[in-house]
């Protein structure tokens, strides 16, 4: 990751220059993910034409992961637009700059994220909900 945020000890939220760096990084990540989705769609069409089920499964997994990452990037950009970026969605305290440097799409501070992860494990849940990829969309498309 190329984003460099500076220490903001005592500051309630990232400074404007830091937010600009975050936006640049997130927009770069979004472009990369959109390109990945476009490539996955082409690869899926080729795999479907070749009846290559194993390749199609790999492409579907990549598609699902990429869609989830793109969703998180878009949510982070929306938080930047609304002035809520860098604030924990649970406790409403600032998310440490060090955490945002590592995970710029983070919605939670580390303690709140740990509590959410523990609660999810106790419920037997997973970290992400499955999302339909190109193969499942084609299969579930309404017939005309």
C-alpha cells in the first residue's frame, strides 16, 4: 500500500491531507477491483464456453471476493464523502491512524472489531456473506 498517514496523537480524526491520501488510495483500489471484475467476466465466459467447471469455480470465488472488496471500498469512499471516515461505527470513537493505514476500509476500531468477530464466531457465522458471481447470475437469470 502506498498511502502514508502521519501520527495524529490527540487528534479526533484524520487531518485533511491524510483524508486526501486515503481517497487517492481507495480510488486506486477501486479501479483495480473494477478491472478484476471485468477480467473475471471475460474469463467466466471462456470457461463456460469450454465447459471448464474447475476454472469456473475458481473464477466465481475470485469474483465473489472482488465484489466484496469493491463494496467495502465504495462504503469507505461514502464515509469520506459524509465526513464519518475514521470513526468507529460501533462506539463512535476515532479509529487509530495505524489501523486505517493497514486497513483503509475499516469501519471499526480494533476493540469493537474484536468483539464483533467473537460474537460472530459464537453464533457460528462467517466473516462474509456469499455473493452471486457471474456463473450464478447466469444460472439464476429469469428466462425470457
